[in-house]
């Protein structure tokens, strides 16, 4: 039996806990505020002060694997406590594109977390980075915010990335070859299933990459256009045009406007694209195709006038 601690309460953490609860693994969620609904499910829920290293180490004693959904200094404190508690493996809060390609503007302390983890390997604690590209839920009604995910960046609302399915507008970033950029995407539910299935693997590499579907961003928008039966209003962007837009947004009163542009720039630079889906080969799970997911996600919205 593997003992797993999930640090954080976003949508992905909830799904991982849900699929863990269907198996024979002991698991619990560490959170800052009490969550009666989670306790009602029979899950072990702990309210943790990340600044209390002794208390955190106490709660992590006997844990085999920590899966983190927290970032910044709280995650660094969690990493150190996990090492001192004898945790065997730590999965940091990455769950996006390739870490080496992430621009500094979009880093939420992940770089420092990776450096800290690499420094702890010789002390006996391994780590694994999990890359899943863009989450499909970015394109859901309400965006990632409806899944309590991406709150740190703030640019997690409906239409904050690439396209707005409701208003039928799209921003198309191009790569250095002036072609629509490529991205890997995965449904959050599938990411959770992959992670839980990985508990049966004898060994974990230092990076696991899962991709539900790899597409160029123009084709991603085309899927939504077919769903809406309408051609979206498109704006094509080069890196140069996005840099100009970023300069204009520096004085914008719109919250997180710069983050939206910076994410499009990162898309054009290949931050969310990879081809070696080693996680796909390692577990017996078939990811959900994007068109199928998108149709289901918007089914109730299309039952009423938009």
C-alpha cells in the first residue's frame, strides 16, 4: 500500500484524491482551511500551517509520495519538510508545458522548487515533474477558474487563453517559422487518472509527459468553430506583434492582461509543445480527444441561447 499526500485544494487535487479513493491506497489532502465536504467523503483532511515545519514534518511522516498543488515559498517549505520526514518522492506543482521552456514571466516559483528538489536527490528524496501541456479546461465555460485552478496567475477565466468559445474570438500565435504554434493539451480528468495509474509503476522517471492531443492552435480554434458552426473572428500574431501588445498592456487597467499576452508569447515559443509522451506509453489509459471533450463541456450552454 502506498501512502500519498496531496498538498492543495484545486480541481486537479480533488480529482486525484477522487481516483485514489476508488483504490486501496491510503491518501489525504493537506489544506489551509477546513473542507467539510471533503471530510464527508471519508477522506482524511488536515489543516496545515506550511510555516510550521515541525507540524508539517509530523503530518508527512510515513508518507511515500507527496503531490503538490501549492507554489512559491509554501512549496519550498513543503519540500524541506518532506525530505526531513523521509518522503521517498515529491511531485512539484508543474502540470503545464516543459519546465525548461517556461519563460520567467510565467514562473510562479517553480524554478526555485526544481533547484531545491535537485539538491535533495543525493539526500534520498527523488522527484518527478509531470507535464501535461494546456489543460482542456481552459476552454470550458468559466475557464480554469470554474475548476478552482490557475488562481495564482489570475489569467484563468473563460476566454483568457487562445479563444473565447462564447464570443467566438481567437488569438492565433505563430512560431518562429510564421506557422500557427503547436501545443499539447490534456483533460484535467485524464491527468488525474494517469497520475493514479502511475502508482502501480515500479519506477518513475524524473519527468512524465502526457498529451491528450497535439494540435496547432489554428486547428484548435477550428474545432470550436465546427462546434459553434460559425467562423471565429481571428487575430494572427507574431512574436513581434505580441511584444508590441505586451508594451501596450503595461498600462492596462485590465487585471492580468500582461499574463494573457505572455502566455500567448510562450505558446509561440513552444513552451507548451512536446513530442515524447512517455507517460502515454507507460500506463493503459486512452486520453479523451479534444473535440469530444469540448462538445461535452459546452453541451448545457448550447441548450440555451448564448
